[in-house]
C-alpha cells in the first residue's frame, strides 16, 4: 500500500474539555432499523442527481472472515477497549457480520474534500459536510435533513460505533474511502484522546489508493463499479437490524416515495434478494406480519389502496385562506360545502390543495406555496390513521385525528413550504416544533402558519364530520318515545316554579388575569385566612368556537413542559409542568406566577383548581 492508512484519534491537548457525545439520544428508537432506514433514504433522496427520475437504495447483509479485514480494524481496537465498546466475544470471532448500504442515481459525496487545507462554506461540499461537520447542516429547500446529526444513526447501528464510506463522486468521478468512529473521550495509558477517530490517509485525507479501495470493495461485497453514489459499510450491525426489520421500516417510512416511483429498494441476505418498487409494493406490504410494529393496528391493504388512489387523484379542491390569518372555516368552501360533507360521509376520497404564503423575516415579499391533504372516512377504522410527508420523508410523530374513523395523508413538496417545515423539524425528523432553535426568528408569522398546517386535517374533518345544523325534532324518537294519554295531555298545567333560596357568593382563593401574550395567577386579596401551603393545578388551552377547549388541546398548540417556555414565579414551588398543566405549591401570601409566550392572535382559557 502506497498510502499510510490507519485509524487516527486526536490527542487531548492541555486545556481542552473532555466530551462524551449525546447526539445519539435523538435517534434511539425501539427498533434501530427505523432510524437507520429513515436517515439513509432521506440522504439518498437529497442526493438525487439532476435529471434522475428516481433512485435505488440497496441493503446487503454479509459476513467476512475477521482476519481478512485486520487492516480496517486493528488500529481501532485499543480505542474501543478503552471506551468499553468492544463486544465480549470480539477477539474470538472468526467471522464479522456487516451491513452494506448503497445508493444509485445520486451524486455521491461531491464537492471540496478539504485536502488543500481550506474549509468550504457550509452547504457547499457534500463530502466535507458529511465527514467533518457535526450538528451543522447546509441542507435547505426540499432537502430533508437540517441538523447535521443524522449521521449519528450509522454509529448507533454498529456494535463498535463505527462505519466506513466509499464514494464515487459525480463531479470528478474520484473514488474515495474513509471511516469514522464515534466513541467517547478516553485514555490509553496516560494519553487522552478525543471521542472521534478517522480511518484515513496521511493528515486525515481521504483514501484514494486503488489497491486499498479494490480490496475494501471486494471484502465488503460492494456492488458499485463506476456509478456515482455512496456505499456505506456498518460492521457488527445491531442484532435487531436484519432483513425483516429493514423491509418493514422501508415500507412504514417510505411507502409514498416508492409508490410515486421515486424510490426503489433492494434488500439482500443469505443469498436471497427482494426488490421493492411501485409494481409490487402493495403485495409486499400486505404479505408482512406487522405485529409489534407501528402498522400493527393499520389495515395495510386499505392504506395501500388509499395511497395509490390519492396519488392518481386529479382536480383537487382548492382552499385559499387569509394569508395573514390562515384558518379553515365552513365559509371557505362556499356553496359546495354541503356536497363536500355528503361526499365525505359517504366514504369518498377527497383531495384538497391548500395555498399559503411564506415570508422570511429579512424579506419584503412573500413566497406563494401549497400543500396537499387527502382524506377518506371509513366505517372500518377503529381510530384515525394519518401520514405526513415532507420531501419524501415521513414525519411520523404528528397525531391530530384521534379516534375519528378517518384515513389522511398530507404531502408537502413545494419548495417554500418544504423549507419552512424543514426548519421546524426535530433532529430525528419525526415532528415539527415551533420552538425549534431559530425558527420563529427566521419567518414572519411562523408559529401561526405552522399550527395551521399541523391542524389542517382535524380542522377539515371537524367541519365535514358534523351533522346538519338544523334542529332534528324527530331524532331518536323511536328510542326515547314515551306515550302520553290524551286525558293527561289535556289537563291544565298547575305546576309552580321551585323557590330557590339565596346563597352566599363563594370568594375564590386564587385569581387569574390576562396579560400580553399570557396570563398571571395570584392570591385573591378579598379572601381571608388563607392556609399555606396551598396546592393548585393550573390548566390552559386556546379558546375554540365549539366544544370544550381543554378537550381539544393538542401538544403542538404549546407545551408548558418545555424548559424554554417562559414561566416566572414568586412565593411558590412548581411541582410539575407537562403539556397544558402546571401544578404548584403556594408558600407565600405574595405569591404570583406569570406565563407568557402564547400566540397573541388567539384567546387563551385558564382554569385554576385547588387540590
């Protein structure tokens, strides 16, 4: 080998802090295949080459004799041992399992490699961003990632916190290889090392030696020959990551881009290969045992039929709310509302295209944009099913329908709104949060627009699922019918209204008052002989036109449990903060609590109950 290739960990210098990475906590899911599959497919969709209709992602499980790959692991083992990340039977293993993941139809890790000593700007080099930036992302627009933390899933998936990446770049067709380990600050003897290490050439430059690359490709069953793209190798994958779990995760999180023909997935293990595409997706999905997965309670066959019908639907119903104060009301549907309600309750598939305007804080012009909502009521559903997609990736943790028997899918592909929602996304890409760092400051009216999007399904369903408003005088007459004789009916009504004795007005111990953007809670000065300490529960919700506002509270309205939510107190202890509830212990007569941060365009309802 002409290059001096080995594992390289930087020594801790005097005055440098020791750090154990905590990014992995963002991606720890009950099924590690979920996080891995989501991240890989997201990155591959982002890297689709111009002019390519779709991409292909290949998962391949294999084994290799450990002595045949010593050059790729020997320099790493002492660091793994120091961190306690070495499997107990590692030294006695004859064969080492691995997972190879490859994408095709993509750009590969193009852009500047930094070999010339310069550091390219964020977002200007896929290669540099992938290998050398953590928690920093240059993705925007329809590109799904934002946090630059997703690569952590590759480390979590490996039993030795390590992965290798081999790329053929579309811009210069160079073939480059590197590896990375994410461990923790550790010591070998008296020498301290940082938590990360690289498998690389001199000065941590990418490996370009053809002999080394050819050996790596052969040992780890890489199928790429000359096509641009990225091939990842994950040694000792978590035992829960297998052919079946990957297949199910692919369907759960990527059924929409597969059905659209944007994505094809190949999964190989033990000499058997399965290809999933838009031709066999339904048959493959229906044939799986979904027990113990997110689809356990889902009628997969009905879901596939609904999704395919939604994709082929034409002539969507346009909804154009007020851009400054977006809201979906009955009036917005015009004269066709009754017909829509009848269609919805008859179980017809309805498709809505909802138009919005997005304006960045530093721009004077708004960007018109839209998203699509597909709805269908089904008497066979025991609870609602909803699926949210942004730029091909499924946002899996949004729940708004509750127990209503409705199946819904929201698709966001238009660039301005995809960018907006991407900036509100959590690190694992499972939800949109208005308190995401920098989100409110980046856009005008950010919180209100985000809430509007997230409540779009339930707002439409609430309107269409309501019975006619006119009085139904004969409703349930067959159930609650009491025969009355003519004689009784003709008698003179001699009943007198009851006499209600006057009662004393009870003076509340705790009072509330509205302030800008929130409310204040304090002791009532009219109340005498208040006994302390006093326990109380405060419940908050946004007011609604119909129904109980507290029952209609949703966590994405606001979450008082978030540490960043502005709450200030005097003379009390906060016992619990969660969702829309605060439990307190009042310890002083000058008690006062102020809670702000609410949407000033909406009314809030506050109730206080002494315990």
